[in-house]
């Protein structure tokens, strides 16, 4: 069936036709909601609401805009409604000053809301830069209208006039919002994206570095990890607000806690937020490792590691298609 045939069938109440109609857009709409919300869990909630609204409204779709534009309009507004109900998402580095690796470790801030990594499988090449952690974090600092305008225009390529219609704003207000959003985002962003850095370093160097990091982590070789870090490296561990800056402080904390002798790790290389990442499984002597964290690696231009973001939320594992346990024998 053609797209027009599917639309006609969906208008008549054919749910299967509607599913076939929206299926090619599902993954990119999820990525869009993620950019808006900074969370895979929130993105799935927003997308579910958007698709329900689309199903209920398909009979009124007259084709004056493309189906894709219509779906993005609904998904954007679903995301904006969710933003109103939930606190802004941040990384620990935006929450407070760095901690003392030798001091007390406070409990995680369960009531706080943290940015989450995105399972990027199936993303088109040109979409990868727009789900990187730094870009996602920068977006969350923008007011909702500016955030939506920037994503729709600069990431997705919609014309400002279309964006104005989607957001029910005047073209002049969208141009103004875009100008402010671009300036604010540029101030938060590094001078080079991770995709640019990874391309420059080359696949061989990246794979070799990840392999060395895995070997060092699984053998608790803190000195080897220290040598792989830039001098001002950062370690963050949401939902803990505690984070550390500086190669020596990061190494001191690793030796004291996650890489202390009582723990045994297995690290499975994956990709998250279009960056090299590791799924960590942990045990204290049992033969089976339990999910512990998704560790996202950020590379510096010189090929060393600039940032380690360990997302300690086991509910993330199913989103990445990861097993619920791993044999460490």
C-alpha cells in the first residue's frame, strides 16, 4: 500500500495501517523527544502520548503539511507538556562543585533528575552529533521554546515558518528565540563535537583505547587508567551528585571505591549517545555479575579520555538490549 492508501485506511480506523504508516518515523521521533527531554524514559513517555494523539487525530489530517511534519508537531508539543510537569535534567557537573575523593560519600539524590544516555542503535549518521552528552546537556539549559526552535531548525532542518506554526508563535518570535538559543548553546558546547574528535582519532585508536580501558578496569589497574586520562579529567556518577575533576582525584576515588579489591567487574563495549561506552556488570564474589552502570567515554583531542560518565541506573540496561546478568567465571 502507498502512503496515501495507508493514510486513507488509518482515517477509516484501521489501526494496523496506522502502525505501518508511522513505523518509519518511530525511531527518529524517539530521538527528537530525547533531545527535548534529556531522558530515554521521558522520551518514551512523550512518544507514547504523541502517537496516541496522532492516532486519535489521523482522521483530521488533511495533508496540508507532510506526515513527517505533522508527527513532529505532535511529538514536540507532547515533549513541551512533559517539560512543564518534570524538573529540568542535568549532569552532576552542573549541579554543584567537584567533590573530595577522600571524603564522605553522600547518598544519591533520588529526588533529583539527571540526564540519561541514549541507545543510539539505528540512528542515521547525520543524527549522531545531536544526541551526544554535551549537546544534550547544553539543550537542557535552554528555555523550552528556545530548545524546541533550535532542535526543529538546526537539527531537523525545518524552515523557521514551519517551526513558528508548530509552536504557535510568530515568525519574528521564532527568529528571536533561535538567536538566543544558538548563543546560549554555543557557550555550553565544547569547541569540537565528539563525532569530529572520533573521526580525527580514527577507529583503530578509539577501539584500542577502549580495549585498554576495559582491560585496566577489569583488572583494577588504577595506574593504567590514570595514564589514559587528561589532567583535568572528570568522573560523574548520576544519580550521585558527587563528581570529581582532575586525573589524580579521579584515580584516588576509583581506587577507593569501584576498583577496590572487593569488586569484580566485566565491561561490555557498547555505544551510547553516539559515543563509545561500556555496560558494567559487578559482583562481590558471586559467579554472576549484576548490572551496575552504563559508562560513557568522552575523548579529548589528543586521544586520551576527558570524561567518564557512569550512569548508575540499572533500568537503562533493557533499553540497550543488554542481558540482565553476566557470567563472570
